[in-house]
């Protein structure tokens, strides 16, 4: 007896992620996030452009205060969510544009061709993120100001068993390594199985190359993983159905 819009905005575990016909890959797990935002907001207004019509629904403190309104005809598609955090719950309502900017910038690199805009009108702040170069451009940005050992970055992309892998790698003159990983567009700051797999394959490839190409005087050389990755800057992104993370914060991928 409720619209789908009201269900997804007010009920926990009402996400569409359980049916692969709806979402091939998703960062969300249980359909919890947006309904929690709604519950913790003084108001939330959802506007949906779909099937030639404009729909709108308003909520206050997580409860609907209007039915699903049908407004006008349109050829637009998409969804707009406007919300104000509840002052009774949050003592401070300050946005840190640096945190928001970093996240939107990541998404634009991970999804080349996508354009994301971020503005704080009261601060005169406006940024647009659009990167056709994707992960190649991302590693070059991370390497900015450092001496590159080669160009362009090494790039790989492949899909195996419905899991899509893509990555970019470059070396700079440095003793440190920097590897950033993502799973379904979520930054896995603690790494996980995808990072372990990358490091193992990376080391094996370099060891095999050294073994086949090295001179006889190098036959006792034993390359370690740390040797191989010294001075490397890399970004790895995997897209997979039904991801398994270690913990609700999704900082580490546990999917085998």
C-alpha cells in the first residue's frame, strides 16, 4: 500500500541490491543508508523524473508529510535528494568541503566521462570533476611533482567471472610505494583480498621477468615484493556482485 519511493526512504533493508537484474554491482549492501539519512533529517524532499512524469515526496523527521505527488510532464530522468540534518541530533551542521571534494574526485576518476559538480554558494566555492583519462589520469595526478621513470602509465582491464578489474601503475623516483584500492567505487583503505592478489601477481610477474631476462651474474638475485613495489604509485579498482566486506564501514574487502 506504499509507493516504492516511500518504502526505500523509510524502511530498513528495502534496497534493490539483492536482485542482480536491478543492480549488477553496488556499493550498498542492505538498503539502510538513505532511510537513515531520512530519519536523521529535519526534512527530506525527493524529486524523481521517471516515465515522462515528475514525482515529489516530502518527509519530516523520517515520516512522510505528503503523499507521492505527480507534478508535470518531463523528458528528464534521474533523482534529486534535498535534506537538512536534524539540529536536535547534530550539534554542528558544518560541511567539510575537503572531505566531500576528495570523495567526488575519486568517483570522477573511477567513472571516466561522468561529470560531478560541487558548490558551496555561501563560500563562493565551485568545482567540477570530469576525467576522461580515468585511472591513468588518477595515477599521474598522484605522481604530480615527482620524477616519473616512464610514461604513459601501465594500464590493465579485464573481466573474469563477472568481476571487472582495472588498474593503473607508474613508477617514480622514490623509496616509498602508494597503492590505493577500491571495490565497487568504495575506497578500501585497509585493502583486502584484491590488494593481496595484486601484490602477489605483481611480484610473480617481475620475478619471472627477472629470471628470464637477467644475466648470469644476477642468478642469485632474490627480488622481494617490497623491492618490486618501491617507487610505485598504483590504483586498483574492482567491480563485483555481492561484495563481502569486513565490517559495515567497508574499509577492507574479504571477498575471495
